DNA sequence: GTCTATATGACGATAGAC
DNA sequence: GTCTATCGTCATATAGAC
C-alpha cells in the first residue's frame, strides 16, 4: 500500500516529466496526487522540502543499482550501458525527474553528481582496469544524455557498445 | 558595437547561469541589460520570444563549431573531447545557459538535440569509421555531463581520452 | 525606441475548521 | 490528516507618455 507521501512524490515525478519545473506548482502536484494543497503541505512543509524528498528517493535507488550490478566485468558493463539508454524502470523515471530540478533547485546538482558516482561504484568494483571502467561510465553517460534529449541512433550505438564491451574481456 | 538586442541576450545568459530559470524574470533580465522592462518587451514580444532568441543564437554557434573542426581525424577528435570538458568560450556559455531552459521552455529539448548533432557533424565528416566517430561523440558527451555536474577526475579522464584518440589513428 | 504605470493573474504559505 | 479560505508577493503583459 503506497503511503500518501509516496503518492505525492509519484505525482511530483509525473508533473516534472511532462510539464517541467514550471508546471511543478504545489497546486499542480497536489491535484495530481489527489490531495489538496493543505494536505500536501502537511507531508512536506515547503516546496524545497518536497524537492528534497524526491532527491532522497533518488539516493535510495543508487544503492539498489549498485547491489544489482552483476559480478562479471562484461556483464556489469552491459548492465550499465543498457540501463543508460532507456527510461522505463521506476528508478529511471526518478532520475529523469530529478534532472529537471537542475537550475531550479540548487542542491540538485551535487546530489545528482553523487548519484552518478554511486551508480558507477559497481563498475569500479567489478572492472579491474580503472581506465576501462571510466570509459564504460563515460560512454554510458553520453548515451544517457542522448536519451534525455531524445536523440541517438540505436543501431550505431549498439555497435559502439559492442566495441566497448570487447575491452572488458581478458585478452 | 553590440546591439541592444544582443545585450539583452547576454543578460539573459548571465541570469540563467547564476540564478537559473527561476531568476530569469523579465525584470531581472531587463535590469541586468540596463534597459527597462518595456524596453525589453519592444525587442522581444514575450518571454517565450526571448528564449527563442537564445536558442537561435545557439544554433548559429553550431555552424561555427563545425567550421572550426580540424581536418585531421585525431586533431578533430581532440578538438571535440577537450571542448567537452570546459565552459570558457562564449559559445559554451550560451550552451550552458540554453541547457537550463530544459523543462521550462518545451522547444529547448529538440533544439539542443539538433545542436549536439550539428556539433558532431565535424566528427562524422573527418573520421571515416562511423563507429569510432560515434564513440568519440559519446565519450565527449559523457565528459560534458560530468563537467556540467561538477564531477569528474581529470587525470583518469585524460587517460580515457588518450585511449580513444589512439583509435582514430590509422594502424 | 525606451520609459512609467497599471491590470491581471498565479504561486507559496498560513490559519483554522472538521 | 486532510480540508477550505485567505493573505501577501511577485511575475507577465498592456497602454500610453515621452
């Protein structure tokens, strides 16, 4: 059973994803969550507090992603690279929503930087060579940026991924 | 001599870069540009029109970047990768300001996607192998994302860049 | 071309009933 | 715990003088 608090954060994500921070008003979020503005403000004292709640949810997801990273180098790299391309899972939705807070909510920048770093912890742990590990991370983040902007060429990207994965295999 | 119009767009960039979209009010931009709000609205009919003006300036910069790409594959890749790490030039400032419009101004997403694509046109033209060219682009965009969030490890990144550059050299 | 003054509306947050 | 009602503030945009 989802708590009202969680439903409010879900609504905040929805609003951020389809109207951006400009549409993320207390009224708008409350309406989407099916509560009144007063009800919302009982759970989150201010708009800042609401945004902090979303970033906390994001941080919680980072630990889960780290734990889900496979123990084999190539599988870990594939897990990371393929996860960078889409926005299907609930965790990805939270990330995309949080990215929209950049510029609007100053603490978002540092929290997102930590998130990217925590996510790549699984790569550093699994892949011995730090240069290879960083290469995988940078390519993944590049893919993520393109997915964010709705650009990218799936076929070509698949070939780049294959090239990078080859480097994770012992020779 | 900079026109008033240009000075207003400069002011918009300044405001976006240090207060984010929330601080980008007509009053704030006008004050920074040294004109009144009425004066601003003579040059740009609405806030939307003002944002469009910034995105037009960005598009103009993409063509210049393409033209500035060196004709040799490795030099082109180095130009791209090193340009992805910093935010010094006027063009980079325009890009960073435009990125802040994501979420606030819906058309910004597509315009930014085109910009990234136009920027990489120089790579596609110079580097024969499309997979290598795309690899350079993705790593560059990953570096850019990290620079944007203020993260990154310069020494390690330099080693990744060296690795990628090696692939642009004929064997 | 640039200004001042003002109409109009939206947002964040508080107070207090239920 | 959730609601309605309301206050104060600030933003966009218009109108019209200079």
